[in-house]
C-alpha cells in the first residue's frame, strides 16, 4: 500500500493459519501467516516450490528501504543451486517468482520437502 501522507488504518479478523496459494508463472506477491510461530527458510520454500512445479528457477525477495532485500533464488536446472538465504518474517509481504505455475501452502511444516 502506498500513501503520500503518514497515517494508519485499522482492521480486524482472525489470524490465518497456513493457506494454499496458487502461484502464476512470473511474479506473485505473498505473505507467510505462520512465519512468526515457526522458522521458515527462504531456501526451503524455494526448493519445495521447484520440486512441486518441476521448474528451473524460483526467487523470493523482500522490499525494504527502496531495495529488494532480503533476496534468495534457486536455479535448479543451471547448476547454480541456492544463492542467498534468509528467514521469512511474519507480517511481511514477499515477491515470489516461479517459472512454472504451482500451488504452495504458506505454512512452515508444509514447506519442508
């Protein structure tokens, strides 16, 4: 969300516990609702995504202070493997790139290959 003025908005609802998310080929914007209760590695997420889609390239990027950071990618087909790794944080959105359509459950136990 972008605003040219400082402010806040309120909301209410229930905490979401893991959900299956359809990922289109290309860039997707996702969040990890259970990341605060269980440590989730970007590398584990990317590896699982590549296995599920039989893809060759996947990437996950945060965005902070005008830069895409933290960042990690896995190029399984090119022999590079995982470059970069970080722990996904609850309450943050991440850009996820996949070269093939896939469905991932954004809950730590389901992310393990």
